[in-house]
């Protein structure tokens, strides 16, 4: 990272983030862009969770499979569009498309279409929406900022998203009982329109200011290729272990999601109240995540190392699933769910990303792309069928929770292996 001369820093904002005077406008618009984006998503995420309740826990595996199939189908379509449309047309088209979708869902609900009838389409839509809008955001950021500026400023921009992830569910928890579920979709659409406005300002800045932009000659890394990534994974016990670690996480997360769709309707009667509860849970998760990211994660990772940090969430999961099996009630689920999701976002995922720092460049791009897409989303789909089969075998929610304990133990063993192997590869790397 190149140093920034103190005199070049913005007088006030430069005390918080090393931003140059000519970068301030782009930084603030990017911060606002990510804020609007994640706030828009987290306004409708609790609505999605209510839709899952409406659809029924006994059929959730079909929703997870539909999400995976839709993503596999749409990724090539988006790649085709991205290769042919200039960025000033591609970005408004993507976000405008999703905004119009929200209007269509709103019109359907206001026309009397029941929530249960819209549940499958809306659940899949929100899951795909989240994948694409965040992916497009970071692709655009890589175009707007050169490498030096990205290293200095992306942390601050990410904080905009974290703040949006707090404000979004806060708005839903506050507004759901007063305005109802259909109008929440318009709130999300308004935030998405705000993101489009931020894009317009950034495009204007990019056309007029070149000093902080990525140059055409900068290399962005190897282009990921699916089958090459699969082959590299199959040849590496280390990469296979990363896949196992991720699949254990998705399987346990799916088990908890099935439990959520059973427990919440038993305790909360109305759709609006359930949506408010889901929003409150999201708010707690994101607030705790932000605190941990700012004050805990970096310090613990430096002091305790990769092995302990990878093992932390599996240990929490063993205790949490045991507690949920003994007392299968909503308060236990909420506390465990909040701790687990906040731990994933603030501790497990950042640590998991460090595992790729000791592998060759080709594996960082080719294998990692397969793990982040096919393994992760395919794991979600397969986990839905596993959880449904366990419930169908008559285990019940308590039995499902106890079934999560051995999975968490495998997860813990994988974490210990990965931590040790990471340290070995790190010691072998040339200095």
C-alpha cells in the first residue's frame, strides 16, 4: 500500500479514513450507495422469512433448490449482458429491473393475492436479488477506484453497508405493524432508487475525475473457470477441507431455518408481528456484527490465530444445538441464532477468507470462485433436502437440533485440520 502524504488527506474526513481531497465525493457517494443497497435488502429480508413461514417448513427444500437453479440459470445471462452493455447502461438496468419487480409484487399483494401464493416466487426473488446487487456493487467499486485507493477506502465503504444492514431491519421492525407488508416493498424500492441516484453521481464523477480511477493496464486477476476450479479442488485436501467446512455451515444453517419456520408461527400469530420479529432479529445480528467487526475481530485474529477463530463458531454451534434440543423454544432459538449469524459474519467468514492467502494464485481465483458459488449455493440446496428428510423421518424439532450436534463436531474437526494446515502452508511459503 502506498503511503498518503498527510497534506493530501481531506482535512476532516482524513482523520477517520486515509482519503485524499479529490476522492471525498466518490467515497461518500459509494458509502451512500452501499448503505441504500443493503438497507433495501434488509427491509425485504424479514418479509422473505415470513413468506417462508407461509410456504411451510415441510416444503422449504423446494425453495432452496429453486434458488440454486435460478442462480445457475441467471449467472450466464448476466455475464452475457455485462460483456455487451457499458456500465452506465448496465447498472441502471439491473437495479431498475429489481425495482420494477418490487412494484409488481406490491401490485399483486394490493390486488388481493395471498402471501402464501406469492411465497415461492418472492423467496427465490429476494435470494437472487441479494446475490446480484451486491456482486454488481463490488464490481462497480473495482472499476471506480484504483488499487491503491481501494485498499485505503473499501473498509470505510463496507461500513456503509453495515450501517444499511442495521437501518433496514430497524425500519421494518418499526413500520411493519403500522403500514403492513405490501408497503414495505415500496420502502425497499425507494431505497433502491436512492442507490440508482448514487450510481448516477459516481458515473458523473468518474467521467470528470481520473486521478483515483483504475487504469486500463491494471491487472484484476485470473478469470475464473468452473471446471479448472473443480479439478484444483479435487487435487487438494486443503481445498476439500474448506468445502467441507462450508457445507457443515450451510447444513446447520438450514436446520436452524427449518426450526425457525416451525417455532415462530407457534409463538407469534400475525404475519405483521412475525415480520417485525424477523426484522428485530436481523437488527440484533447486524448491530452485534458491526461491534465485533470494529472492536473484536482484528484483535482476536492477530492474538489467537486462524485455528482458534475457525473453531469458535463450531464450538458455539455444539453448545447451541444441545441447548435447542433440550429446550426447543423460541427464546433459545433467537439467542442461538443471533450469536451464530453474528459470529459467521464477523469472525468465521473473515477468518475463512484468510485461508486462501497461502494458496497459489490460480486456486485463489479458479477454486475459490467454485467454492463461493457452486459449493455454497449447492450446499444450501442439498441441505434443504437433508433437513426435510430428517423431519420426515419423525425426528421433530428437538431431534433435528440433536442431529446438528455430530455435524457441528465434524465442523470442529475440519476447523482444527484447516488451522494446522494453514500454518504449515504459511511456514512453507517463500518470504
